[in-house]
C-alpha cells in the first residue's frame, strides 16, 4: 500500500493547535530588547504583566495571576482547591490534561458526556455533590470546538453550591464568534466563585514562551499565590505578552 501523500520536510502536529503565523515584528523586537538585559532579575513576579492584563481586561491587577502558561496555572488550581477525597466535574471529551492534573493533586474527576458535542450543563450540575470542589468548563471546548450558548452559563452557576470553584478555560475564546457565548470576565465580575483561565499560546502565537493568566477573586487566587515559583514568567515572555496586548 502506498501513502496517500509524500512525507514533507516539515511536520505539523495538528493536535497541538499551533498557529502557523509567527509573532508580529514588534513582539519579536520586544523579546530581543529584553534578552540584552537577561543578566538581571527584572520583574520576577510579573507585576507589570499583571497590570497590563488588568488594563486590557478592565479589571484590578490584584485579580490577575500570571504564570508559565495556563496549563501550569490550571494545575495550581487543582493542587490548591482539590485533593484526596474530593473531585472535579468536567465534560468529556474535553482537554485531556484535566484528569492528569487531578491525579497529580491526589484527587479525582467526574466526566460528564457531551451532548451533540456540547457541554451538557444540566447533567454537569446534577453531577455536583458535597465532594465536588471544582467544575471546569472548557469554552470553546477542546477538542470539539463547540461553545456554550450565550446566556447559558449564568443559570448554570445559579445551580452550583457556594463551596464549588468554577473554572472557565478560555484558551480558544479568541477564535469564537464574540456574540456566540458569554465571556468569563463578565461572569467573574458577577460571581466570586468564577475563575477564568486564558493563554497567550494560541491566538497570540507565543506557545513556546509559556505565558498564561488567571482572573479571579482573592478567595480563589489567594491559596495559589503561596505555591507559585519566585520566577513566574521569564522576562522575555513578559515583554512579548505585554507588547502583544498592544
């Protein structure tokens, strides 16, 4: 049997959802300029980046937590808000890392099957018990690409008990029709339990630089801050992210 196509010199790992476009020239120049000062500590805590994200999103910078990619920050959420004897509810299939993160935290997950490739929010709410500590909604969902319909998340939140942290993983939000779904920032403003996870890896094209952030209230982010590494995001990655925000 002959292959359908010949092997090329470049391999594209489609499952990684990488953009084929390099970062803009201004972003590359910001990284180059920062590298000349790589012998200095610079902004180890990412205060400037958190301020830039806060200004971009119209939120207080103290409600922003930056880190080396949203994946690392999601792991912090699992580690700090879950543990042995409790669990996280999420849709399935969704991002394959969620069960791994729960296992790393010594906790477990309850997987709620999708309906027509979409989150079944009623079934997810029904799956929440006294042992549930987090609910994760990947919106748009990875790998199906579907979004939670506009106006559906607020009633879903109303069904959840106060002790549950609700994580909205919005890694792919920039690829969705802005009017097709509710944005997590608005939900975070209205509900102290909501935590929004976003990344610079996808639409901004900074995948290998590893920059992400969480938006949430002190009740959600506070437990994470004491577990972060001192050098949270490299200076070059911070410069790239700040410039990318414009």
